[in-house]
C-alpha cells in the first residue's frame, strides 16, 4: 500500500470533522437538552470523524488500484513527481469538476427550494461556509467516495469471482449508486436532532436529495479521479452559498 498517499488522504480529511465539531455542532444542538457538556460532544464528534477519515483513507489507498479508482494528483504529489507532472494530472479534471460543481449547486438549491414544510420549520442558522467546504467538500469525499465507494466496487468485483482485470461497468455503477444512497442517508441524523421521530417521507427526501449529488461525485471519481469529485463538491457549496447563504 502507498502509505504516503494514505497519510496524505487522512490528513486532508482531518480539518473537516474539526470544523464541523467547532462551528456546526453548536448550531445543530442549540435548542436541544444535551446529556453531556457541548465541549465533550464536540471532542467525541471530532475524534470520531478523524478516525473514520483515517480508515477510509487506508481502505481507498489499499483497494483503489485493484479496481481502477484513483487520486492521480495526490498520488503524483506524494510520489515526488515534478510539479508539472501533478499539474498535468489536474488539468483533465478541471472542466468536469466545474460542470459537476454547477450541477451540485443546482441540486443544493433545488433541495432547499423544495423543502417540505416539516423540514422548513426545523431550519436554524446556516452552517458556516468553512465547515461546509472542509467537511462536505473534502472529508465526505474521502469517506464516501475514496473509502466506501472503493470498498463497494472491490467487494462486488470479488463477489463476481474476478481475480484479475478490472470490475465491469455494472459493478462500478452499483457502487456509485449504493455509496450515493449511503451519502444521502448519512444526512438524516442531523435532522433527527430537531425532528424526532423523522417521518419516512422526510427520510426519503433527505436521502434522495443528497444522493443526487452523490451520483455526480461518484461518476467524477470513477472517470477522472477523486480530485474532480472534491473540487466539484467544494464548488457546489461555494456557489450555493453565494446564492442563498
């Protein structure tokens, strides 16, 4: 396994959980009676996110080369290639990332524009942009695409009895869909803090609404590399913030 790449991937995933714990968690639980001090909850949340990011970093680095999923820019960087080498790896990702970011911003704006009344009533202060970009743009991509999607693609490849070659397109497509649904479902607990129990229709709305961008990010990761998904996710949050705050 490329340990330098795994360590770098874990490192870039680390600021996100810290930002979420420090900036977003107090907003999410401000109207909730907590059984523990907020500082304790923040510490546990940050540590949990960092550990999960490290696990995902290791899984993706170990299994990615076996199924053709990669992070060419970061791999070139830790490989000691000349600057123009990793720059050459980045250039083909820029336009797809820009398109993905525009699509992602549209998904985010549509999600909030069509928000059901039950969810609209739970909306508090907006999550700070820094937390959205660091966690959503980087950490979630390491967790969901680099870690989970790669693991699913590898698992499907093994399940189908393949010992060599690369997974078929159908296996990658299933991995993209399943990881996108997991990405969407992972947003439900934040709503459950303010809306408990969460009606099935709301669970479906949150899951599918967030999974829509997960599909875009999954395709970008597959076709161009993880950096395209990261850039698209960050751009989507920046553009959506510029429109609605």
